[in-house]
């Protein structure tokens, strides 16, 4: 699992930072999460192939999370894209994007599908052969969702030396990898545990931005591999968090601890701070395994 941060700062873009956007690569599938201004440039800078993006997830309709979307959709058209593109986001996103495309006469040359969200409870919004995606209802100034990506369990690993020892025909390999025992020609049963090894545990990624502190989501996030949680403010400005619909680094860490996640990645920092180092320091007072997102930074989780 690889996470590439294209932008992770709040609100106003600067010459050296970008608003929210990131790319998740999970089990050879590529997902774009949020699409603030500058996303196209950062995709290029980070050598992410446009054609591999088939699903885009928009958390909410504040500009720093989706104002780059119509430009990216238009660029796909200029590049003669033929592959369909799916957009997941709040009700209203279809109207906004289609109005922009209409008045710029930039209709796509490829199938464009919108999946508008309005539910207040978690719901599965995508199932592929390898991954499922569900919403994480958040509390912000407007309707907002996070997204939880889960890798589907992989087949068991075939122990070829053991399989070949019993001269088992290759036609039975797939069944064995799915957990079936092997039955030899003389009726002897070879237990599956003798022929296979456990697969790697499925990985998962939770994206939470923007939101006030919501302890209730910890149950849904229990045991995820990586949690990205917004941390707009440090404790000295904690009084600003709830009124603006945001969280502090310590609150993000509290969610990570309650959910027993493996790693917490902080982001969505207010641009009022000269350094982001203090975010990690404050979070680690609550939860040990903390990483700091930053523009252009990539994380690999095995």
C-alpha cells in the first residue's frame, strides 16, 4: 500500500504548499482522494499516470478539496481518455461540474459517472475485485464524509514443494488456495493447512478530513492499517477547532488510540504555523506511531 500526498494544507494555496489531495495505491488499484487546486501539477510532479485513475473521492464541497476537479476532468478529455471515470461526492457535485463543462463547451469524450452521497451512516459505495470503499460520516460546517478503503482478503499461499510432493494436478491449485483440502486419487485427504500458508493480512486506509473531534468513528476504524486524520490546529488554538469544524493534533491522536490503528498520518495543517514539527510532538503525547504528511511525501506500508 502506497500513499502519495499531493497537498495537505488547509484552505489557501501558497507557492510552497497545496490544499488537500492524495493518491492511494492499494492492491494495484489507484484512487484519487480529494482534488484541491494544483492537483494536476502535483500528479505530474509525482509521476502518477493519469490513465490509472478510475475513481475519484471528494470528501466535501469546500473549494480547497475539489476546485481542481473540473480542470482534471477537462485534461483527461484533452488527452483523449476513453476509460470511464467515477466521481464520488456529496449531492451537488454533479450539478457543479456539469455546469462548468457546459459553459466551457468541454464535454468529455469518455464516460463520466457521478455517485452522489447524502447518507448519515456508513455505507459501502464501491466494490472492485480487490478493494471495498465505504463512507465515514464526519461533522464539518457542511455535509462531509471520510473514506475507508479495505483490501479484500487474498488467497492462501500455495506451498509448491508440498503440493508437488503429492503430485497434485494444477487444476486443483485455485481450490486449494481458496482453502479446500486436496483429495488424492486413492481417497487420501491432505489438509489445506499442510499445503498452504496464511496470506498477508489485508491492509486498510482511512481518510478523515475535515471534521470536528468525533469519538464515535473509532469503532468503524478499529484496527485499520493507516489513519489519515486532519489536524488543523495545535493545542494553543484548540478553541478554534469546534467552531470551524476542525480537529487538533491531540484529538486526531485520541481517535487513533481509541481505534487501535497501526499508524496515524496527520495533515490539513493551518497555514498560520511556520513549522509542522509540533503537530507530531503533540500527537505523540497521546499515540506513539505518528507520521506527518507533507506535499510530495510518499509512504509505503507493507
